[in-house]
């Protein structure tokens, strides 16, 4: 498999697939579509096969766990970015 640059339609498909196959509590489809658009407009999301990774490569996933009672405490895309920045800062010498 070659490296695939993801497009908005890929993000939309992932959001809809997650809405059907997800474990629940995944947030709104509208919010997911918004985040898919942000990913495509602000960066270059890509998909690669696992066998394209080197043995010392690092894969980090961004996810969140929520609760219906915490409707006002939503995780924003910038929160995921900040978590990655903090991880990099604390692990840059390793």
C-alpha cells in the first residue's frame, strides 16, 4: 500500500463508520464532520500501512472519553494538539 493522502470524503466516511460501529459516546456526527474538515484544511492527514513503519517509529492516537453528564466540558481539537505538544516537550531528549 502506498501512502494515501486523506481527503474530506475519507474523513466523512470515518465519522459515519464510527457512528455506526463505535462503542457509544462518540459525540455528534456534526462535530465529527467539523473535525474532519479541520484536519484536511489545516494539515495533510495521511494513511500508511503498518509495515511501512520502522521498528523505532512512534504512533500516537488522539481520543477522548466523555460522559453524558459533562455536556459543557467538550474536548476541542486544540486540546489534542496541545497534548501532543506536551508529549513532545517531555520526550524530546529520549
